[in-house]
C-alpha cells in the first residue's frame, strides 16, 4: 500500500506537468488563431505576453516594438485566445490637445497653457508629445478586464516608495472586495497590474489607442 | 457600574440608614459579550469577504484554457496534433510578414527605421504629427494634425516635390483660401525628395532641421536631407510602411 502511494506521489507532478502542457498548447493555439486573423487584417495590434513579461506592437506578424514589463500582479482570469479591443483609457491627468492659434483671431479660452517658470532645454514646441503622456493609467478592454499600468521611476524618492507600498497593501484589501461586489452583481472582476519603465509606460499610452486590437497571454 | 469592594460596602451603609437594602446587581456578562460581539462581527464579516474575494480572484475553474481545442467533428484535438497545428499557424503568420525591406515609423519617439526582417538597417530621426487641433473659424471644419497609424505602402516617389497647400495651411496662417489651384503650389518646403503613402501623407525633407526629433509636423513625416535621400533611393514603390 505504501509502495503504491509512493508511486502515486512520484507520478502526480508528471500528470500535473502534462495537464499544464496541454493547457499551454491550447492557449497557444487559440492565440495563434486569433493572431493569424489580426495579422491578415493589415492592422496594427498589440500582444501582451504576461508570462514572458513583455508587450509587443505587431503588424502582419512582425514585431515593430517591444516593451518590458518589470513586474506583474494578476487578479482573476479572463477568457484567452480572443482578440480584445481597447474600450477605454483613463488617467488621472489625461493629455490634452492644444488648439492652433490663428493670427489675427483670439480664442475665447487661451489655447496655449501659461508658460511655467521652468524653462525647457530645447526649442518651445506647441505639441502633444510623449512627455505629455501619463505614467499611471488604466486600459479597459471590451470584456471589462482592466490593465492597470504604473511606471517605475528611476529616481523615485521616499514619497514614491511609500506610495508604492500603500498601493500594494491597498491592492490586497480592495481587490477581494471588488471581486465580491462584481460576483454579487453577476459578473467577474479581472485586473492585471503592470509596472513598466517610465518611458515605456508613456509609449504604451501613446500607441495603444482606443479601438486598437490586442491579444493577451495570461499567466 | 463600579463593582469594586468599596462601593458595595458603601451601599450596605446606606441600607442601614433606613432606605432598605438595594438588590445585588448581577454582573452583566451578557452585555460584555454583546459589546465584544458587535465589535467582532464586522471584523469577521470583513475577513470573510476578503477570503471569499480571494477565492473568486484566484479560482481558474471558468478559464477557457481548460476547454480543449476541438477539430471539425467536435472531438478534442490530442496534444501532439495540437503542437503540429501550432507550428503550422506560426508559419502561416510568419508568411504574412513583409518580404525584403520595409519602413517602420515610431511616432512617439520620432524615429524611422529601415528594416529587413528583425534587423534595422538604418535608424533616422524624424518629426511626426504635433497632435494639435485647428478649427476653421468660418466653416467650423476641424483638423487634427496626427500622423496616421497602421500599415501603408510607398505609393509615389517625387524628386523636388512641390507642396500643394491644402485649406488648413491657409487657415492656419490666417490667409484667405485661394480660388485658383495654381496659387496653392509652393516649392522648396518639402526638401529634395518625397515618398507618398496615401491620403495626402508623405515622408519628405524639411527646412526645420532643428526640430527633428520633436512632434511638429501636420501629420507628414519629416526627415533630414541625407535620410530622405537614402529612403528615396532605397525604397521602391510598394515598400511597406508601418506606423505606430
């Protein structure tokens, strides 16, 4: 009896690995099928590969750019193997386009913001640039899944560290409660919290536009 | 509610003074339990909710990954065939990639790359769309000066291009829109070469070389003299241009 039990215990991880392999193959198959349709459609799409900690901008099966994910925390498990559409982008401070001032005409509201005391190093340009993009924001996919993006600043001070810690502890308390709330309302709550380097976080906000398609490989 | 010894002694003294003995009050333990219970119950509920929420957030039972891929007849595909199918799909996707050289434009970083497969043959500094908005004060028309994103191809190649100024160029300067189309032509503003990618968008040279690397254009992609000449000579008609 003990002998049989020992054999079973030895073989259990093998069964688990085989099941994982099948699940992985299944997920890969679904993703590849969805990607093939996107690649054929000649549009730009995004592949968020969470196990590989990277986000790829792709078109026609070619990777145009790749962003690293520094850290990841996941909550819930949405359906995989489908092409999502970016439904909404929300940030605390969303970038605003500026209106061109036409000579000889005055706008009701000043189009150009008041110039701050800090002088820029280069020429003053009235434009929406990557530096205007937010570093902390939420991307909402069409099924309600949230991709929360935080930027990691290289020269983060004490306050930033404290804020990060509070956010982390807040996550462990708030997400379960939000999950219960959604469950009671008959839905599911899925969220991925990704930390990206500062410039890459801004770049993702810049490029990942509302209506863009994306594929997500979940962990 | 003080039930220490002194108080009780005092009560007896009062009783002896003629007001009758006060009944001995039992210690209200139940009240203590109610108090503790009313404090503990919300904590227990809170912990319970957190625990239930954790369960909901980490159960993977309804993940579709666990549903097997099925063949045409609705039978689950065995793992070995799944691996072969995945390899075939990867090949099919790879076959869609552009053949030969193609152009990639990074509008966020104002960079243009000439690529062949995964290899970048040349990196160029550019100026892409400013993202500004122009409103026609008379007609109410609106233009947003973004560089379009997506897949395009080189549709035209022009040496010494002449800019046919669109309406917005006059409105932006506060000038009247000319009736004659000949009045729209302006030479020497697009550099020596231009590559058209459709819908009026071009990759072209610029007079404002100091602003290369910044988002200042009206949607076209401006390049330095050497870079636009290189692209003009390298890219053939039909070369893929991918903008993100």
